């Protein structure tokens, strides 16, 4: 879901790539919502690698040394008691941030089915959030 400031400017958009523990993967782009799957071993390897990242030790706002302009970027890792969310102004291009993003993006399946209507029909809050994200992407 997109977040807006008081003047109506974009602050953040929903995730472009979301990997669920059950292996489902959602990819959101200007053309729609796409669904794919990854193996459990891939999820375990990704989690192990991300646990080693110094950026993901605690929830916090990070002041990027280098960033492209544009709202707020965030990475959400895990959920529940172990959840960590890091955020930064703009789109960070610092090496540490890019390393985490590239590692996550490496798990994007090469085969995607879309639009992922079946998943969205089962999950009304996810559908509303993704529709808001798509609307914002189309306005760019």
C-alpha cells in the first residue's frame, strides 16, 4: 500500500517482491501482480544469508550515504517476534543496502504466473494493498 505525506506526495509503495515462508513469491510491477514459487531450501538459504547482514540486526531508520531521490525505501525481514524492518530516505545505492536487495532479488523465480488473481481473491487486504500499489505505479 502506498503511503502519502500531507501534501499527497508519495512516501513509500508496497513491496515489489515478497517471498512467503510457504514458497509463494509475489512480484508487483506496472503491468500487474505475478506469482511464482521457490523451494523451501531456497528460503532457508536466503534467511541464513540475510541473518548475516549487519543491516538486518535491528529495526531502525538508516541514513543512506548515497541514495536516489524518491520517498522511503524499506526492507522487511521475517515476521512476529523476530521481525526486522529497516528504512531509508530515497532509494539507497550504498553497497550494504544493494547487497541485501540483490540477494533477495536473486530468489525471484524465472517463471511467473500472472496476474495472480486466485491469490488476491483469497486475501482481501492483500488485494487492496496491491491494487493501491499498482495504481501508484501507473501514475508515474
